[in-house]
C-alpha cells in the first residue's frame, strides 16, 4: 500500500501548534487509520531519515506534538472502539476519552479516570501521561485501568 502523505501547507498549518502556542514546521502530514498503516509510515520515515512527530488533539502545553521538520503522524483517524466484551474494550489511541466513557456509560460500564480534559484529550494521550482527575483518589490514574498496549516501535515493528 502506498503511503498517503499530504503536502499542502494550508492543511499542514493546523498541525503546527499545540496549546503552548509554540509554532513548528513540517513537510508532510499522514493520517493513518490502522496499526499497519502506522507501521508503514514509521518504517518509511526510519529508512529515509525523515523526522516523524506524533500528533493527536494538540492540547499539550509542552510542545510535544509540535513538529520541527519532517512528517506529522496524526492519530485523528484512529478513533474507533474496536470491541467491547464484558469489562474489557479494545480501542484505538486517537479515540476521544470522553466519547469512550460516554459509550461505556450507555452500556452501564465505566472507565473511571476523569481528567478535566476528557472531551479534548485522546485515550492514547491519557495513557501516555497517566492522566487522573477528580476520581483518582478512589480509582487511581489511567494506567491502572490499562491491561495491554499495542505499539509500533521506531523500526516499524508492531
């Protein structure tokens, strides 16, 4: 499968800042929908020496998702609940945390971590920073509720 890399500066512009207002620059934007596509993008960037910056909702105040050259890998299209079974679910990292919680609550279930940014942050970012919130004293932070993570390594291996 060919990697779709958007080169239009007008489209890329929306991915060059986070909440810190640090301004970056990038030559390309990718928006994968599957782990396999992420793997292909990472493998391509590794083999070509192209810097790769992961981006999601850009609510960070640290400049972490701000690119300084290379390509951006946006997680925005990896926003699906893949399955729920009993008290377990498999979701993609770009899923908005609050949307996931709402979906579970409609089924009489709960994902207790409750950061104030739940409708702005992704589940992947909540896991990465071990987000907590008002219910953390009783239920703990996000990582306490994660059983497994599928990752793509820098060489593209899943």
